[in-house]
C-alpha cells in the first residue's frame, strides 16, 4: 500500500475516517516529522527520499511545485490532491480506491486529482 505524507492543511477528520477504513495505512503528517511550516519543495524532496506520496488540499502551490519538479526532470514521489470542499465520505471512498489500486511506482512523478 502507498505510504503517505499528509500536508499540514489536510483535514484531520478525513485522516481519521481513512485510518478506520484502512487500518494498515502508513501515514505521517508534516508535523509528525518536524516539517510543519516548511516550503512545499522541502516537503516534496523529503517525500521522495522517504518514498511517501503527499496528500494535500493545496492546489495552488503544492501541485504547482510538484509539476515544476517533474518538468525539470527531478524525482517526485507523487501527490494526491483532495479539494477542501469535497465531502469527507466521498474523499475517503475515492482515496480508498486510489490507495488500493495504485502503487508507489505508479504514483511517481504524477499528480492524482480527486474526485475520481
């Protein structure tokens, strides 16, 4: 299963629901690893080194920076973008599908947009 790094803007209710649905899910938050407040490029580089896909609500800068790394030929572990306004139950369902059907290697250098 894909290992996640959750951005500091990710809804805690979303993660609690996802963890109940997928108890084997391996995720850490940027706060857990001491990266709260770090620029997105720092998070993206940490994630690729730790082989963790980033889960975020940040379309403006995180997705832009992820695409910039890929365009520059830099490695990028992958990003899953969940819109803030997406209903939590729908987000959990979609994330369960993405996490259950994708691999870390398939996510590498790509951005997955929810809803599916």
